[in-house]
C-alpha cells in the first residue's frame, strides 16, 4: 500500500515537474520569439532611418546641384544622374516637350545609345512617354512583355523590362517625362524608390521651368547686346568686325586656359560688349583720324566706365561688368582706369586686353595700316609681363601656332580678302 502511495506521489511530482518545464519552455520560446521580433523591428527602423537620411541627403544635394546648374542641358544631366542613382539603375532619360513642335524628345540620358537619343521624338499621346505626357500620371511597369497595357509598345530599344515613367509637371501642366528603367525582368522598383522618384520629378520640373525662364530672359538680353555690339562696330566702318574677332580670340584663349564654363561664357559676353561705352563718346572724338589731343584721349578713356554703368543694372551681367570696366588695365599697372596690376585685374579682363590689342595691331585703319602677324606676335612677346599677362600670351601663342588661325584668309562682308585678324589685304 505504501508502495502504491509512494508511486502515485512520485508520479504526481513528475507530472508537476513536466508541466512546469513545459510552461517554462513555452515561456522561453515566447521570449526568444519576441526578442527576434524586436530585433527585426529595430532592423526595420534602422533601415527606414537610413533610408530617410539617404533621402534627405540626396534631396539636399540635389537642391544645391540644381542651383549650380550652368544651363538647361547641365540641369537635365544632373536630374538623370540623381534619378538613376536613387533607383539604383544605369538606364534613364529625361524628355522635354518642345514648345514649338509640341513633341517629346530626349534632353538628357544615361545608358542609351547616341542613336536612340537623337532619333527619339514622339507626339503627345504616342508611346509610353507620350501617354504619360498626355495624361499627366505616372506609369509603373514590372515586366513590359507580360503587361497587357503595353502589348503594342516596344521597349526593346531601352534593353529593359521594368520601368517607371513620371510626368514632369508645373502647376498641373506637363513639361516633360522622366523615364527610369531596370534591365532585368522582376527587378522591380521598391515602394521607397517610387516615392523618392515622384518627389524628385516634382522638384526637377520646377528647376527646369525656372532655368528655362532664366534662359529665355538671357537670350532676350543677349540678342539686345549683340545688336548693340553691331551698332558700336557700325559707327566706325574701319573697325567693322573688330568686336567679333576680339570675342573669337578671347573665347579661344579662355578655353585654352581651361577656365570654367561659366567664366568662358562671361568672357564671351564681355568681349562682345567691351567697347559698349563708346556709345557715350562723341563722333568727332571717336572717329577722329590721326592723333588725339590729351583732352580727347581723356574722353576716350572714359568708355570702360560708361560701359560698366550701362550694364551694371542687368542682374545676369553682374560678373561681366568688371571685365568691361578693366579691359584697358595693364599687367604692370600702367593702364587705365584704376591702374590695377597683375592678379588684381580680373582674368577675363586680362584676356580681353590681349585679344583687343592683338586685333587692333593687325587691323588697318584709315590713318594707319595694321602690322603683320609676325610683328604682332613679336609685340605680344616683347610686352609679355609688362602690358600683357605672360600666361595669357603663352596660351594665345599656342593657339596661333596650333591651328594656324592667322594663316586662314577669309572674305569679309565687303567681298574683300582679309586675314583672320580682319585686316583688308
Ligand atoms: Fe576699349
């Protein structure tokens, strides 16, 4: 009897132990699971935070880059670069609607052949991009070959299966389409990429609209400036073509010196209008043949200041004005207006000074015939380090030696034979 009781007692204890162990095990498993869940949750949070940080950095960088864009083409290149980076792909294109033809064409692209870029042009409503432009809504496609919506559209030329086409809209008006493609079928865009690219497209559209407005305004101003430049040359028939030749030399030198794009453009504009201040000089002084009296020379010397005052109010010519103002300063400080020397003189003004002097030396006037190219080159070398910046003279001589610019003989507007410096032969 005792043995039965002991046996039952032991069994009860074992059952109790087993129940407790099972509970403990369950609790343990639950604990491990919740720890796993927490770890996964944390990983997701970290991933989201990383994504957010990446997104913020990208948009900050994009905003800064857009502001630095040199022109519309540069801006479109930047947009495609950022969009493909965000989507982690090598294929993308940005199409804009031509205001005159109302057709879409590629303005910037990555991963597409030159032939595709040049030949792609479509009507609004035509093809996938045309449809996006017409409807103003994005299209996402995972696999074009299996998507019934695009059975008639071929995306083979892009070599991609999945893609995203987003409208570039400003105030509900579509101005273009951003296309981002993935090469491999099934390599789809994640939700985060879709969101990011949609924000990017909105930002890009505004930046494009702004730069287009700015460029339109610039073209208008430049048109006026070129008309003014022609008017300056027209006042003195003997210096006809002077401005165009000075501009050509100055731009060549600036490029040879590998100056930044924006500076080269400013030098080009400054060279075109460097003598615009002569508008304010009376004909009896400006067109006087032979030597000028001291007082007449003093009047002529005012033209850089008058020129600077004319263009100073024009905002986009802010960096051009100093080049006009100082184009008669000499490297040794003996020039006018302020007697600046060497690096004190803006590089653009130093370049225009060399180009202007060379053109003037080799051109014929009614009271003096131009000197030969060899003599002009000797003059440049003799005055290098005095009147002229030696670095600029060196660059100019390199250009002259390389492309034989002076050897070319062209026909001027009057049908006369001229050398490239414009001196009638
Ligand atoms: Fe001048």
